[in-house]
């Protein structure tokens, strides 16, 4: 009887390939000759990549600079993902299989701002204040 080991996160290979895809995809998006007018003037940053254990699928998390038309830009990138995947294949010719890609809007910055606002709220600040000596007695 064999027991499965609990998942501990991505392997070193997954992390290495994901980082290489992130850097390469960022370069591709920066120099691409887009046909889509929405993407022509857009500056998009690839903030992270999550790749499947078999390296066949990956999600590229992106943030359009300026914060305008984020959803539309991500939708346009998903329509152009075949072009980006083809360019990745040319650039990463040492990979046996070029993963299928999809783009998602990176919301981690919004979440961090929300948590920061919560930590700075009056209710939390009240709880963090030191108690007086006579109140604790």
C-alpha cells in the first residue's frame, strides 16, 4: 500500500520554467506588432506565471499599466494567445512541449491594498493599542 505524499507546491523545474516563460512572454508582449487596436498602445506587465505539474498548461498573470480597460486588454490577449504561444515556441526551443497559455488579470495588488486598508482601520488600531496597567488588573 503506497501513500501519496502531500502536495508541497511547485517543483524546482516548474518554478524555473515558469520564470523563463514570464521573462520571455514579457519581452514578446513588449515588442509585438499587434493587429488589435486595443493592444497597440497598451503596456502590459507579466507579473507571474503558474504552470501545471506536467508543464502542458500555464496561466500568465498580467497587469496593464495605467489600470484602464484591464478586462478588455486581458480578453484581447486571450484572443491573441496563439500568436504569443507561437513566439514562446520559437524563443524557448529547448522545451519539449510549449504549454497552452491563458491570460488572467493579476488581482494580487488589489488584494494587498485591501488588506493594508484593513490593517490601518480604526478597529484594528484600537485592538493593537497597549492596555493600561489598571485595566488589566
